[in-house]
């Protein structure tokens, strides 16, 4: 059974989607996003602001809380556009899929590595279980990167457990089933409520990483380029609204996080402004970081080049048309 049909049914029962109001006219596109995180605020706000409709698109936003499962939905034809971490589509491409990142959502691992109160130093994680959402996810990359940076070998020195999603990770942290995990916002607030503290603010380590990107198949890029270009334009308008139309952005955040708590909404909004990329080029440096990690288990990654996984021609075309300059009011966002 197709991934989208199964998981979308679950999500439809659990939370309102973009199509909860009467469906607008326009080209219909199922779009998967892979986390309830402030990183998604540009996507959410684009829908809230009517940016997709203005581009002649009827976009259904569907949550599938796993980058690898989002990739399955893309490969299965259930969703032609997904937003997800870069590692899963790169692994799929190395295995024969033909996927590309066409625009960046965030170019750094936008996580806080949080730990139980008794853990005060990274070195104290030795021999204790830590959590990631799923192997191959952005949280997995981040955890392994940080462990190695501090001289710990993942799995050998520090057991890694899959939690499913970040809120489940917070619950497991509170129960002591794991002692640390990477969190974004708003899940970091839940972890904090359960006694966790920030052990490492990951972007401060200087690593580049395709934390989240807009991903399509090359066939879709060739055959539906105009549609994709309109999608990227609408998404970029949503990102600009996160900064310039903050009340609207907070309404979108409240809607998709299902929160009415001002503290939560404000924290998620600030997190979005801190980490979302304004000029959405995917960095080759970040792609190379992922290839380096994949190469430890997959020899094909050693011969791969970052350019194989990125096609920024749509973003480049929009920049040449001065779209971003008009949108942000200056040449370089």
C-alpha cells in the first residue's frame, strides 16, 4: 500500500491540513513536510497568506514525520514535492533514484542537543542511550556528528535509539529511556519542561548541513518546471512573510503546531527567523558533509560529487529575474 495513502489518512485524522477550508481552484499538488518544526514556518505561512493560490496552485500540505518515509512518498508518486532533510534523498539517489534538492529551507543543523540534568558534558554520554527520530534523518546526522566531534564513536561508544519523532524523544528523555537527543522548536520546550537542558547549540559548532530542502525528482523538474518555479516563488513569499508579517506567521504556526500558548508560538517563530534560509541556495559544503558520513557505510558516496544531488537552476533563474530583490527590497536577502 502506498505510503501517502496510509500516513496521510493518519494525519488527516489528527490535525487540520491546508485544505481544511473550501478547496481553492488551481493545479493540485500534494506536498509532504517531514516535521512539526519552526523550520516549516515558511511553508505554513505561504499557505496561510494565500501565496500558493496566487501562483495558481492548490497545495495540500501533509505531514509525514520521517524524511525517509517522505522520500518513499515521493518515489511512490504520492507527492511530487517534499521538504525533508538532505540525507535520505541522497541515500535514495545513491541507490538509483534520481532526486534533487532544488531549494534550501535551512542550511545548518537547526537543533539543540538537549540532555537530562545529570549529563553536564558530552563525554558523559559514553555508554548511555541517546535518541534520534530515525536512522538516516537530520537528527541522526546531527547526533553522530556531535559525538564524533567530541571523540565518541556512535553505536560503539554511545547506543542510539530511534524515537519516531521529536515529541516522543522528549517523552523518552523524561522517562530516562534516553539521556540526550537533538530537538528543534517547539519540541525543545517540551524537553525543557521535563527537565532537559541544552548541552550543545549545534549551529555554533560551524557545521553546514542540508537540514531541510525542497526535493523533487529530476523528471518532475524537467516536465513540470513552471509549476515548480511557481511553488518556489510562493514558498519564498511565505518565508518573507515570516519576517515581515509576523502576526500572520504566528497564526500559521499556531495552526500547524496546534498550540494556543503564546510562549510556544513565540519560541517557534523566533526559531524560524533564526534558521530559515532567505536566499534558498543549497550549500555544496553541506552536501559534502553528508557524503562524508554516508561514505562510512556506502562506498558509492566516496565517488559522488555534491553537484549530483542539487539543481539550483530554478532559484538561480528567480535571482536573475530579480525576484528575491523585489521580494526583500534589496539585492541580497
